[in-house]
C-alpha cells in the first residue's frame, strides 16, 4: 500500500475523532493505520538486536525488550495532545532497564559512541526526565529518539528504582481500572505516585527521606488505597500469577531460539493475561497477527493486546512484569519502607535468584548438597533464567557449587544475609 503523510494523518484524525464514518471508510482508515504502524516493526527489531549486541560488551546488567505501540494507546495520545499520526515518535519503542541511575549515563554515552559508526542510525533528540519527572505523575526515565533509515523510534532507559515505580503505577492501574500514567483517576491517587516518585529520586540520589516525609507519604498512601479499594468492582484483588502459562512460554521459546515477537492479551477485568502467543519474526506476518488479535479482543471489552519482542522471555517478565498477574497481597500499595527494601533487593539480585534461594532455604540445604538437575527441574520449575540466576548466587558466595555441574548448597556462613534477601 502506497501511503502519503496526508493519507496517514487523515486516517489517524478520523479514527481519533470517531467521526460518523461509513463501514467502507472505517475499514480503509484502519488499513492505512495498520500499514503505517507495521512499517515501524522491522526497523525497531533491527534496532533492538543492534542494541543487544552493543550492550553485551558494556559490562553491566541490563534487560532489553521492544514493543509496537497499541492502537487504542495511539488513538488516545492523538486526542490528548492534538498531534498528527506522523508526528508521533514512539510507535516503535525499546525499553532498557539497568541497575542504577549512573548506569543510564554510561549507556547513553556508549550508544552515542556506537551510533557514530553505525550505518542508517542517528540520534534526533535526548530528553532526560530523571531530575524533575515528566508531567504531573512523577514518571522518571531518559528517552532517546533514534532515527533508523527514516523511521523514528523511542528508546526508553530506566534504572531499577525508576522501573520499580513505573511497574507499581501500572500494577495499580490494573487494580484501580484507570490509566494513572495518562492522568486518569482520582487526584489523590495520582498525587501519591507523584510524591512517591520524588522520594524514590531522593533515595536514589543518596539522600534519606526525613521522618516527616515518610509520615506524609504513608498518609497519602492510606488515602489513595481507600480510594482504590472502594473502586474494586471486578475483584481484581483475587487475581494471581499464572505460573502454568509462564511454563508454557518457556517451552514455546525453547523451540524458537533467538529473537521472537510475542503477542500478549491482557484482561483488565480480571487483572491477568488471557493468552501469550509467539508469532513470526517476519514483520508482515507478525503485524497481521497483531491486528487479528486486536479485532478478536477489543479494547472496548476491557482487553489489552500488545506485541513485545525479545531474545529471552525471562527479559519480558522483568521489563513488563505487571502483565504476569497481580499476585496476592493484603494491601494495594506498599508502605515506603517496603518499597525501599523491594527495590534495594531487586537491584542486588533478581526475583528468579530469590526463588532459587527460597527453594534451597525451605528444604534446608545449608551445607547439604542438592543436585542442579533436581533444583532446576523439580524445586525451581518456574524459574526462567535459572542458569544465569544460579551463577549470580554463586558469584555472590550465597550458594556454594563444588564443580561446574554441581551439586549446590547454601553457604551456612551467609545465612543471615540469605534471610535478608528472603
């Protein structure tokens, strides 16, 4: 399909304004929209694979995943900002999560250096939201707008603390039923997240919040939580992480090694995902599947369909964790001290490594040997990044391993530290 900018913008405007369109015009505008969005997928995949290759030599821990922006999200943005479809620069987006704020600066310098020697890549703009936060929600990250062969792509770089906040607000949005990052919902809830983001930034900058700040945040949290609880008409509080589906994802990925596109169907009515399908690496076929799923699971019925690409499904569980279900809890929002402990542990060792520690601790493998195969295939079947997480625990001397192939045991001398992680 030959598309001019005027055709694309007209289609975007018509779909955003929800004009009284004929069936024929509606189909035509959707086809134009879908074709234009599809044109971003191959450049985005090229960019993500290139970033993975570059960052592998940087020597820091990171997660990389891409996503092709959802149609309802694009249409809402066209309305909110009164912009043309061809002006949007985040239809194709890539997320990088690193450990600390200082790592973001190192990644930006590194990417700047690598792009100088890369054919077809250039940096159009860098916007840093880390110091002041973006808009009225408190969102913090650094964004790079890349140009790859004439296609604008957004590169979003977060520290673990910034990512922890972003996933918390996404998780809360699922429970609450409002898109808080788009400033939907009660002002009390939005203000809580804005203030929480500011305190997180202080902590990440090495400054401790005062006792009064802690009290203020917890008072805001209680008010926001009451507002959210009173709105829970769909019993989202009863949802759970479906580990059986996660195991299925791993099995699918094992048959398709390398970079894969995945389509998630998430149900906002229940706070859990409906299905997760691996689709073709070919941009035409993958985009067609994306459109088919969008029609099958409409946003008007409370579904969210998103296409995410990565070389490792375990990475997606880190970069888009709220899609994996809400989990059980007694309160909607964490106390500040819980949050601080949470992202401190997350920076140090990931959730998969903590699952391995818990499995060994519960079975009292302190100084007592457990074979790697038993640990992997029986006690830690849901741990997706088992090998790399086990290596991390061995490197930190929390787990002892007698040889390359095991067996393993918990380091009795580190029992206090292990309990701290758990």
